[in-house]
C-alpha cells in the first residue's frame, strides 16, 4: 500500500496510483500525468493525497488493545510461565511502556497463590495507568 508509478504505453496510461488499506476497506485514487500537467506534478498531488489519508486514518496499533488470548480481562496483565535451570515458574505479570521503555513486574503464583498474584498484577497495571493519566514518571513503578 502506498504510492505506485503506473506506466502502460499501450493504454496511454501514465501516472501515480495511491492505495491505502484501512480497517478492511481499500481506498484508491489515480493521479494522471496528463491531468496534473506532468510526472512531477502528478507525484506531488499523489503525495499530498496520501498524506491527507494518513492523517485521517491513524494506524491501528495493538498497544492498548486486548488480545483474544487475554485471560486476565485487563490489557497489560497476563499469566506467564518460564523455565530457569530446569524448573518451571508460573506467575502473573503486569507490563507497561513500549519500545526501549518497557517495564514489567511479576508476581509468583507459588508465593502468593493464583488469585492474589493476579490481583497484585492488576493493581500494578492500574497504578501505572493512573500515573500515565496524571503525567507522572510512568516507568518508576
């Protein structure tokens, strides 16, 4: 998806084709060299149109959206298993942030029990969300 150059001499078809696929629908428009007064002008018009579409159609980021696999009912809280030195550990984990600024905290099911570990993870995630809304240092938790 984006801007493609179209050159079909047999059809006398020259220009740029803008295509964007967003939320299940394809949006497309052709910018003819002839109609826009040349190759460069057609490209400028196509780029302007693409930029307008880009502003109107924000990326659908998976961040902040609940996965169908989510078993906690809370975005950013999951039940996880890991193996270290031959032993399997199960815990509830809360995470926040993105990219290089990701933080997480784990609560052992063995130590706290299933429900208490889950509740502690949910509370940690909600505390982060409250701090994020207030603009505090959201990674300090």
